[in-house]
């Protein structure tokens, strides 16, 4: 039972949940400040306005 739990735990912590577009983009500067006067939410219409990628 312990071996099964250990295997599942290692699989769960090794999977990267980030979208492929976010992982593929290189970020060299700081994340921009989110302006709520332009957009109500960070992600709208499957586009992240902080990362500037489609998710």
C-alpha cells in the first residue's frame, strides 16, 4: 500500500500543470501590473493579460 501511495505521490508532484503556451514563452522581465480599468479579470476569452498568451 505504501509503495502505491509513494508512486502516485511522486507522479502528482512531478506533473507541471502549466499550459504549454505559458511554459513555451520565455519571460525575461517582471510580470506587468494588472490594470482593472481595462479588464475585469486576468484571464478573459482564453487570453491571459499578464502572461500575454492564449490559454
